[in-house]
C-alpha cells in the first residue's frame, strides 16, 4: 500500500521515520507492506533520508492511482482543508493529526469520505499517542457515554506543574516551557485553552454521535492563575489543572474548558508535566481512564501510522457520521452549575466578611496556609449556576469594603 505525506514538519517526518524504522513490524500487523511513495512540501530537505521522495507538485499525489492513502500533517484549515477535500474526492483515504481541521470541518469531511467509500481518520488529533479516538469508536461502542473529562494540553499542564512544584509565576513557567520546546514562541492556542477546546469538541462529537462545534464551547485559559491561587488550592488539599469537560445533559451537551481546582483524590490530580489523561464515563464500563504523552514527534506520528494500519486492515469508510442538530445543542455556560473558589481584594476585613456572608449562599472561607493574606479574603461557594454567581459577584464588587475580585476558579468534583 503506497501512501503520500503532505507536510514534512515534526509529525510528517516522524511518520516517515516510523514507517522506515519499523517496516517489518508494521507489515506484520497491516498484513501488507506500507511504503511512503511521495512527500509534498514547499521547502527543500536535501539532507533528509527521504530526499528522493519530495515533490512540490500536488498533482503527483492526487493523480497517482497507486497512492491510496494521504497523510495530512500541514496543520491549519487553509491549504490542509482544500487538499483533504481533493484527496477524499479522488477516493483516497486521509489520515490527519490536524485537530483544528477536524474540530471545524469534521462533519463535512467524514460525510465526503463516506460518499467516496474511503476513510477519514484522525486518532492523532487528540492525545498524541493515547488511543482515545479508537477506543471511543470501537472499544467503548457498546456504551452510552455520559461524560468525558480530561487534561488535553501538555503545555499548560507542564506550566501548572512547574508553578506548583517550584513556586514559579505564570510568565516564568511559560518561558521555561518555551526553552524546553514544550511551548511555541506564540503559545496563545495552548495557554488560552483553544487547543484543549478543539480536542474536547472532537471527543464529544464522537462520544455523543453529534457535532459539537468548538466555537460554541466556553473556553478560558490559565494566564490568570498565580502562585497564590495554587497555595489556596493546596490548603484545600487540591491542585489546579486546565480541565476540558463535556457531559450529556438531556438532549443537549455541556462542554467547557477552564482552569479548575480538583481534589487530590480526583483521578486527574496526579497527571503532571506534559502528560495528558482522559476519563470517559460509560453506562456499561463505568469510569475508564486513558493516560500518556499527549504530544511530541513520535507519539503523535505513532497514532497517525496506527490509522494507516487500520485502513490497510479495514478498507472503506467505517466511521459514523456526526449528526448536525437543527438547534444549538450546546448548553449555555450560564446554565451550568458548579462550586467556585473566589478571591477578593478588600479594604476592611470584618466588613468584607459580613458582605460575603450576606450575599452568598453557604460559603466557606479559605486561608492559604496558617495565616490570611493581608488585603484579601477567599472563600468557596455552594453549587450554583454561572448566571447566579455573576449576579452575586456584581453585588459584591459594588460593596464599599471590597476593592474588586482577584480571581474566580471553578471547583470540579469527581
């Protein structure tokens, strides 16, 4: 089986490396030899071991009847989108690691693949080498999935781990992540939660068999988290993680990405550094957890090659279509309920405490260690809707003893 790789970056070069280095093992599992015939890239790689395979002409791939699988590792939704449609229209299977493309145009591309009796597979788009998409599609197919919760971004998890272990502030931890190559020079997709949002949208679409549009998912990043917030969390025997969560709520889906305080008893609490983990809740299997490296050249390339092997063994489109609902199927974040941790800058401690107790229902004050911090108080709330919390916070902000809200962090229960 001949394949072509479009985009010879970190993942694309890793795909070629794995196929070259593990050829015998792959052939045994695929029941046929898999060969990279062409690599499309606008750059020159004269020192690459694949130098003889390069072309700048896409027609050498799309018009070649011997190439049956196209591996798209360009990224983005521009050229990658057009090339993916061309490949599927030419009745070539497509395998991708492009989470942005899947999260944005997944339903259209899956439908196009089915119409041409080929596959559009994207295991590598979520969780790197963690086999979560295959598991949702096949291993857990007998279950009605009620929830998916995960740490889906290694960059933010590394930053928060460094802040907790080393006491670093956010900017220092981010710079450290960039020096180690864990964060891009422009890290906004990671630190603002956009990357995790795309991933939870893909997982939710599979889990509930309906398209969850990433643009409808409430998304909040970690840039406002401080070492003091982490001290408070530790005083609560908890930690702070960037949590992506979705749940089935009647005929709608609740989905959100945000920092959250989780108990040290939570299954995700000890997932540190660049590792990812996903907890899936099914009616038959109960809670199942998937853990591993969520990014990197070879883990992601491994997932891509796994999809290529899947196509070799099961030719033809074998993925269900994502139903597009005729109404907004995402529950508004204002209607969702959770507990909250609230930090408040104050002028007068005694009067501020009275205001909090008067405005909020069933609160519990928290100290970051043995003593209160001067000029602020912090507390946790009972389970309330986001809309209710917003009203209370507005009233508190307008109170004379209060200077303003320092931070609000959701508390995610097990």
